[in-house]
């Protein structure tokens, strides 16, 4: 953060000027649009992008009010978690995910954990479908439905060294459901576990994660590279994130028992 930005924040905290606040909002509005754009991928068409931006602006306001420049952290890094959290909170209030689908999601995650404990590795699609007593086609259909209702993501928005545009990295698990489960695990341990889990993925699944989170490609662009449909990429993405969630939850339990 440069000296001018530090002076701006100190002045705002001192005078609480509405005009200066408006200037700060305009300066960082691009973060709201970026996060809203990432969240919007895969959501049902009835969820308007402008609504996501509105939810995110509430998070930006909250970040502006609570940011402490004396801590030495970049505002962008602090703000994106508030923005994303605000969007997620509002979406969850809508509660448009069918109860049966939420139940299926919990069953899949539970079975993933059981099979991983049994085999000492991530279960294959055949093993997971067999364990759930459904067909592969039915499993993929559930993934497709979950893609439109699941907010679980590996995405985290950070700031480039030049201070202009945000980038995404597999740095942390920001979804509040996961954060609560890992509140006793140091962030670096979570990152290491996540990296190890990704390395064990089949090549196609690993490529989807790398292209989406590291290269910032859209699901459609990834589909063109892999020569599959966008909906198939959505299935793969949801499957991978669901399994990583189950894997990390199990690992967190092991760490807790060892502690």
C-alpha cells in the first residue's frame, strides 16, 4: 500500500466524510464486480448478476467501516472475504436449493469420506456410485444439479503486486462452512493438504482446477480445451470440490485427534 492510500484511509477514519467514502467505494467497486462474476458461474438464471453486485456492495461497505490500516494488510485482501461473505449470506437466505438435493449432497460427502477411509485414497466414480447404490449417470445428474446450488469454491481473490487487478489462487478455503470446520487448523496446513489432494486427482480433473483457479478461464473455455461440453466441466468441477471438501474434513479430524 502506497503512502497516498495510507493517508486516504487515515483521513477517512478521522473525519468519516461521506464524500470520501463514496470515493473509496468507487475505487474498489471493481472488486465487487469481480467476486460477483466468479460467484455467478453456474448459478441458476433467475439469480441476477446485478443482485449479486448489490449483495457484494453491502460487504464492501462493511469492509470500509471495519478496515484498520494500522494492521498493515492490503484493503483488497481484507475486502474480498467480506464481499464474498455478504453475497453468500444473501444467497443462502433465498434458500432455493431443494431440501432433497441438500440431503443428497450430504450423502455424497459422507460416502466420499467413508470410502476414502476404507481405501486410503480418493474413491473412483464407480466406487462412489456403487456405495450410494446409484448409477454413474445418476451421480453425474446430481453433480449437475448441485452445480447450480453449491457455493463451495476453492476460489480466493488476491491482489497483484501492481495493485491493479485481482488474481485467484488456491490459497485457502473461504466458504464459511469449511472455515468453521478448520478453525483449529493453521491456514498453511490447510493449503498443504489441499495441494496434496489436488496432486492426487486424475489428470482431467486436475486440469479443470488449474485452468479455472490459476488461469482464470471460464467453464466454456475449459470445455473447448478438453473438447467436452460446458455442463460436463461443471460436473467435473462440482465433483472435485465435493471430494476435496470430504477429504479435508477427514484430514482435519485426524489432525484434531493427534493434537
